[in-house]
């Protein structure tokens, strides 16, 4: 079985762009922490929006989808799940809520991992919820011609319980080492979790929940206000490529963590950058409401609805938002997607 150790992080020999990225994240984190204390209402509103986006995006990455309206109803617990996909979505909502509410009292242990998996799979009547896999699983990839091949062989079912135990011990040892940067440690732990692939189902979603847990516990909580999962989904191809590169020779302990670390930290950086942008838009008293609405739409990386804009800008009336959006569509700066209550807007490229 593979040995787990993060002592390689002690030497500090990392690419310059990784060091620069880490420095930028720390800088954004400091600014965010100062703002949180002073502008609680703004951050509360951003958290509500991010929660919906996180539940939607983490499931969408795995092909688990439903309408935006149903996502919001399920996340806000105003409706029960009506099918299997919605059951999966409701389970992720509950597990995410546990992390948001209890992260300070949770530790990265086997008990926590199994509990979160059980909660996440609770609505699906999945018999192995909260239990390690009993059969070996395989990571299969398919080429352009439809031919399948084995890309990666995760830890065997027989060795999985001990592997997770050793992973937890290695993390505990590394987090107590003052010479190891915790921001670099977290993605290494997540990569190892993904390579163990301890469950028959739900490993990807669990990795994102555990990413948030470890980030929150280390003071990096941008994912609470700007969806970490949505940022992954926006550049899903790069995420999977970094995972592929960093898992080569993993079973022999000779893999290169750097590609996955880079992608992970870039995702976190984008969360902080977007949070900084959103805060400046919402909190700018010198900028007109029209300009703030325009900036909100034009800076959004994904289609955004009128309701979402109103939540980001709580001091702006829905009527004003509607008028500005109409003018922007007419001028051609943005385009309208969907119709009626499903209408969204995105920058017109």
C-alpha cells in the first residue's frame, strides 16, 4: 500500500508562479477578513447566493442536474426532492450546511469523512452511504473514437480503510509542522483522497466538501461567499487535466503534486478575486446604481438572473434592475438567455 507523507512540502522548492499565487491569496484573505467584521449584511447575502451555486455546480460536474428553480427550492428547503437527481442535490445541500455551521468543531477524521458521505447520500436510499467501497473501482477514460481504457487504478477495497486512516494520520502530522504551508498541504490531501477513491459513489463531491472543510479550518473561507465548486465547474477541463497529471505514478509514491496544487490554488484565487470584485460593486457609495448593475452583469462569468442581481445589490430595487437590464440588452452589451422566470443575462462577446 502507498505510504502517505507530506514532508516534501518542508523544502519550500516550488515554482515562482505558485509562490506568487499563494501571496495573492493571503493578501485577498486579509482584506476579506477585515471587511467581514464591518459589512456582515453584504457577506450574509453573498453566502446565500454561493450556497445555491455550490450545490448546483458540484452536482453538475457529475452530471446531476435539474432546473435552476428546483435547485433554489431544494437549497432553501421549500420543496422535497422529486427524483433521484434531486435526492442527490438535497444530500449535498445537507452536507454543505454541516460544514458551514460546524466546521470549527469538525476535524479531518475518518468519522467526519464517513458522516459527511452518509449525509450526502441520505436521500438516495444508497445502501453504502457512510461506508467504504466493498468492490474495487476503476477510473476509465474514453478516446474520441469511443475506445475505453484504464486511466487510473485507485486503492483496492481491501486496503481502503487503512489507506484513509494513514491519510488522516499524515495530515495530522503535517498540520502540526510549522515548516509546512497549510495552503499547499490542503490540495495534496485532497489529491490523495481522490486517488484512494474510498467510496463506490460520490468521491468527487466528497472531495469538494472536504476541500471546503480544510480551507475553512485554515481560515480560507472565500468559498463560503463565492462558490468554490462553481469556479471548478467553469474550468472543468483544466481541473481534470491537473488531476490526471498529478495522479501519474501515485500508487508508487512518485507522482507530481504541483499540477493539482496549481489548479486548486488558482480556483481559490478566483474565489477571492471574485469576492473582492463583488464587494467593491456592492459597497461602492460613489458609483451610481446603474453602474453597479452594469458591472455586476458584465463581470459575471456565468449567466445571472434579475433575482441574483437583486441579492447581490440589496439596496437596488427590482424595477431599477429591470430597466437597466433592458437598456443593456437593447444596446447589445449583454444578451438575454431563457424566458419568463428562467431569464438570465450574460455579457455579449
